[in-house]
C-alpha cells in the first residue's frame, strides 16, 4: 500500500467519524470506488511484460526499468535476472553464467 493510499484511508476514517450513522453508507461507497480504481490502476501500471533487446549491451530492457536483464534466463526460464557489469564491453548473468556482449 502506498503512502498516498494510507493517508487517504486515514482521511476517510476522519470523515466517517464525523458523519451520522445514516450517512455511513456514503463512506462505504467511497471506499469501494477507491478500491476498484486502485486495482484498475495497478493493473495498467503492470502492463504487458515486453522485453526489448538492447544492442549496446546484449541484454533485455523492460519499459523504464534501468536494469539490464539476461535474455537467456528470460526466454528459457521466464526469469528476470539482473546482469552484472564486468567491464565496458562485457556483462555476465549470475544465474546461467552467460557472457553478454554488444551485438
Ligand atoms: Zn542468465
């Protein structure tokens, strides 16, 4: 749960405590609306997992993620393994020990 979501829930609790019993259903409706909106948002944020081959490193990149991932582990095991940089030209995967170099 994010910080925004937590403070939002606290705020709703405070409003709920000030409302009459017959108006509490409004709070319930609000909580439900927020919960479904939040669920829909995280669904979109996750998005489809599309790998992009970076020709300068020979690694896979995902969206805005700055990490370089091993293409062998992702293609064969569906695992996202962050590669380690050895030097300017070479990276290595700690999982399958593949050397990754520019294409
Ligand atoms: Zn690997």
